[in-house]
C-alpha cells in the first residue's frame, strides 16, 4: 500500500500500485471513466474501463460520487494530460463506502461551511492550510528545543487572572468557581527558577465580545519565559524565531503555499532583525498617514491594520505607556511612565502576533503596581513568592499561533486558520 505522493515519479512508471483514498471528482465517457483520487498527500487520476473491469464492476466504480472511499490496484503510467502527470489504470478495487448526497457543494455560504466544518476540512484548500499550520507548530517547538529550552505544561483551570477579570470564562469546579486560563505566563515564570528557559504550546481562552477578523475565544498560544533576559534580549530571540518558522514553511510547504495563492517570494524575504519603533514615535508617524491617533491611544485591530500596510517586514512597537499594559510589566528606569515591553506586528496589515516584555522582578515594585491596579495581593501570594525567593531579571512573550498562520497564508479571517474556530457566536461542531 502506498501514498499517492510516493508513486508520482518515473521510477514507478509502468509498475503495479496499490492506493486508497477518497473520490475527489469524476467524469465518464462511454466505456471510460476518470476518477481523481485524493489522500492526505495529493491527488492522482484513475482510469476505469470495460477492458480491465467486468461490466458490473465498471458500473459500480463509474457511478461513484465524491468522497466515496475506496482502495484501488492498477498500473501506473505517465500521462501529461492527467492533473499530476500520472494515471493509474484500475485492474481491481475495493469499495469501502459509497456516498449518495455529499452536502458540500460549490458556492456554499460561510455559515453553512462553518456548520459543516467536520466535512469542509476535507477540501484541498483546507488540507493545505492544515499542513502549513502543522509546520508552524512544529517549527515553534523545534526552535526552542534547538536553543536549549524545555517544554512544560501548565493548568487550563486557574484561580488568578493574568490579563484581567473582564475577559475570563468562569467554570464551576466542585463547590468553587475557577477560570479558563488566558495565558500560561505566571506558571511559566515559576519554572524559570529550576529550568531557566521554558516554553509551552497550549490553548488560551478570552471572553472578549469581539467579532473582528482576527479574534477567537479559544486560540492556541505559544508562550516563552526566560531567566536573565531583558526586553531587548527577548526581542532578539523572537525575531530569530519568526524568521525560522517562516523559512521552515517556505522550505516544507511550497506546494501548499502555491495552492493557496501565497506569494512565496515575499515570505522568503522575511529576515531578522526587525525594526524597533517606540510607541511615541509610532504615534507621530501615524499623523502623516492621517490616522488621527494621539499619545495614550491603544492600538486595536483597525489601527494596527492601517499601520502595517506601510511595512513589508514585521516590526516591534516598544515602550508603551504604562496604563495600556498589565501590572507585571517592568517600568523603564529612564521613564517610569513607559514600560519595557513590545508587540510584534506583522506586515501587510495583519498587526499584532506577539506580545511580550520584561517582567517586574522587584517585590516592592510589583506590590505597588498591584495596588495601583486594585488587585488583591492574597490571590497572587504564590506569584509574589517568586520575587521573595531568588528573584532574577526575566522576560517572556505570548505568540498567537493562529494569527501567525493567518498572516503567513495571507488569509482573510482567522476562522480560516484553525480547524474548529470558537467565537462569540460559534461553539459547533
């Protein structure tokens, strides 16, 4: 038994092959029928004829509809007229399941395809996306393993919030209430005191009532925390990581990128280092673009899209005003009203894919910041302990892996970048 990809070469020309998969499309002409078979690796044209098959077998295979599953045995021959340059003349086959009315047809609406995502994931476009997504996730982990980081796993149910209470999902937990995690950051920070450099890949959950093209309520988070690193050190790690991931996709998924219409040459040019722009300087730059922004304004999806059409490489936006970020960020010693943080924004209008920075390592300063934010320190006793016992400078970040796929593939909506999107309006299938 072979995969289609493995027989599409001159070495197998004239050889007997044994394949299995699903019907992608069919057409018949008298005593000849052409069936395009697909599997996870590609497509190939099959030829069914009465010359090789008995009448009842020919009628059975020539009447198959799309997504019927079967196993075929036949002779492979080179044929430039076939979609992939090769054709298999069927000598025998085994039918596993015949479809009558496969519901996915051309020109279906978005909501219908979302309701039937369990079937739409079979499409060649979606298969191409998922192969790229697999490369992205693997490359993220590979990069950190190669740089001596350890993978760790943290709870999904938590009692304290990393980002803020207004976007938390509450979950009943026996006689208590807990929350679905927004980020693994705090738990990763505990790990740096033993492993120093750690990462995780895990889902995160945010109850934001947002319907933008780049928001999900459940999304996949690549997160890193590293001891001894400052804000600039962390940015250097991140830009090398993004370059590595993008170039791994170019190396391993050129076929999928071409199938999805992505400009491969553009991706080849994504190279570190990336430009650093202070928030205050960026606000001044937006004046010439007519965006009407002023110092203190947050960068939302619309603002980031308008900004990033002016760049063909990712950029770092640094030194945000303190009020725009959460309590654990380290204030800039030279200007305490700004913090040592960064967002990485993707070009072509895609905006933020990474948010990170240097964490406060001083206990007194962290307690003061928590008071300023009105937080109950008792709820964070264990997080404060990290500053009581052997505290060190450290930095980290969170990468939205779905957003990274969204940008790499130049997709229109983040719902296209994940198999089963969860949004404010969708929890099925």
